[in-house]
């Protein structure tokens, strides 16, 4: 419940704890979200593998210590390309370990992370 737009998905509920005191807690009352079409576990692993493959290429380009690698305008695109790679890899990891049905907040997190990585990749 980190954002104001998800506030309407929760309601406050009173409950009695083991000591007999009345307490309040937030209860999710919004809709349940699932991935459509249903993505198999093999497809999820392929997405993760496709997002991990570029990492050795980027790190390999940064590894050699040459005169060109000491120039900022040469090395900066390689360093900035790690931003979309990280976002893409993290979205794939979230996709694999997410349990369905999801809350709206978790579904938006996964659905919006991949377009962010595409946006950063287009600008790098």
C-alpha cells in the first residue's frame, strides 16, 4: 500500500488480538489479477534467460583497461546500458516468483517495469 492510487483497494478492519484489545488492520478488498494469457513456467524462464544474456557482453566491454575505456564519452553508453538491463532482469525475476492471483499494486509493478526498461534502452 505504498501509493495513494491503491488506497481504494484496501479497507480498515477491526479485530481482537490475543490479549483482548481491539486493533485495526488494512485488508485488501480489490480485485485479483492474473497474467493473461497464462504464461507457463518455461516461458518465464526463457524471459529470464533472455534478460541475463546481455550482461556478460556489457561487463566484458567494461573489463579491458585501454585508453578508450578511460574516456567518458566512450564508456558512458556501456555504463548507462546497465539501467535497462537491470530493470528488464528484475521484471523477469518478479515474473517468475510472483504468486497468482496478484494485487493491483503487484500487477502494475510487473506490467510497468518492462516498458520502463524499453524507454531507458531507447535513450542509451
